[in-house]
C-alpha cells in the first residue's frame, strides 16, 4: 500500500476579509496550526474519507463520478467534491482512502475548510504521482471554495494555505477568469494571540445570505465600508514596511469597527476584543467570516501571556501560534 501524508496551514486576516470577496485587497497570513491528510492507495474503487471532526464518508469511483455517496456528516461532501474533481482532472480510475486530522478548530475563521482542501489536494495528487505547484492550487480549488462559502469567495485563503507567508492578496478578473494578485509582505516577527470563542462561525450564511441582504438594504454603507477597509489595507501595508507595529495594531482595531458596523461581529468576539485591548494588546479584530469563530490580538512579545489570560477570562480559548510560515507540504 502506498501512502502520502500532506499538510496545509490555517490563516488569519490582518485586514480586508469580506471586502476581499468584492475584489478589494486583504492582508492574510498563514499560521502555525495545520491540517494533516494521509492518502492511501486501495485495490478497489472505493473512496473513503475518515475525518477526526466529521466521521466517515464513502463513495464509489465509477468512471470518474463519485456515486453512492454515504456520509456521517454533510460537511464531508465538499471533500468528496474535491476527490471527484481530482479524479476527473487527473483521470484516476482507482479508489483511495483519506485520513484527515486537524489542529484547526472547525468553522473558527482560521480557514479550516481551506486547509482540508489544500492538504487533501496535495496528498491525493502526490499519491498518484502528480506534482502540482502550490501557486496552481487556486485554479483547481477556487470553484469548491465558492460553493463552501455560499456562492461567492475571494480565494485569498487558498493562496495563503497553499503558498504560505504573509501577503497582500486581491482577487481580480482577467479575461473572464478569476486570478489572484499577490504581493509578499516579507517575513514578519509579529506576536499574536488568537481567541477562539468556540461559537461556530457560519461563513456560508454570512457570505451567501447576510452580504446580499445588507448590500440590498444599505448599499451606500456597504460600499463605504469596503472603501474604508481598502484604505486600512493600504495604510497597513506601509506600516508593515516601516515596521510600525503600533500602527498595524491601530489599523486592525479600525478594521474591526468597520466590520462591526455592518453586523459581522458577535457579542462574544466583542467581549474578547475588549478584554484583549484592556490587557494591553496593540490591536484586535475578528478574523474570517465573523458571527463567531476567532478574533486575534497583536501584542508585544512580553504581553502575550497577559493578553492570553484576558481572553481566557471570557471563557474563550487562547491560542498562541507563529505566523507567516510554510504553505502546503508533503510530510516525511
Ligand atoms: C472567510 O474566511 C473570509 C471571507 O472574506 C470570505 C472569502 O474571502 O472568501 C469572509
């Protein structure tokens, strides 16, 4: 039996989530928490997925279609869709097994589903002797991300999870094709403390239902918010270049205020953000889809523990992790 184990990181948005879906820029970083996927060959046509979070799913690979799908949790359908896409794109006629283990809490705003897609794509393609450059993962995974995010997505997280690093990312449409315009912002030594509210953030509902509803009812407010976020991203980029960590923190908090005005925060996120700022964080904001999930605080190294305790005082989980690390990789 042949086996390949691959992994991909989760992400945090320093600025620009939501607006990034509408072609505005965002600043995104990979984090030290990863999802691990082991792909194993099989001698039949069964595709079996075993996930530590969502149980087991099976299907049969019949001429490139994954038929007779059966799964414990519907969340595994997107991984099945990914398997079917890889089977079709790479003309795979055999079955295979996938084992998914993750350090990233699900629906937390740390791109858990993107990390699963990237690590699974890597493990399956490498198992069948195909090497795809991380920069090319976007082309295969973007349509799946659109489906997962409720009909619209930026794809910024796919770039960040596959290539890694600390980047400014903007979705642009060129000749009818969606591509990512990326600028690496270099290696950053920022210390961050993540606060996981443990409230599951429903990104598909936020992007697929809440966005259209506010765009319809408050078009000017939403346009104004995206414009403000665009300015924040621009100022943050130059603050990062100058190494002005205090300014980066202030801009994070300013971004949070804009998101809050268009109802993308959550009382528990606000609670964590307030406590983190009171404990000396340089800035704090939600990350990702909002309505739950995580916030994170930018801190001076010496304040890490104090801010972590402040976040924990709200009943949330504090996570200290490095940022800007490696993207997708095959594990030894
Ligand atoms: C979700 O984690 C981040 C959003 O900006 C959606 C996206 O970028 O596709 C809300």
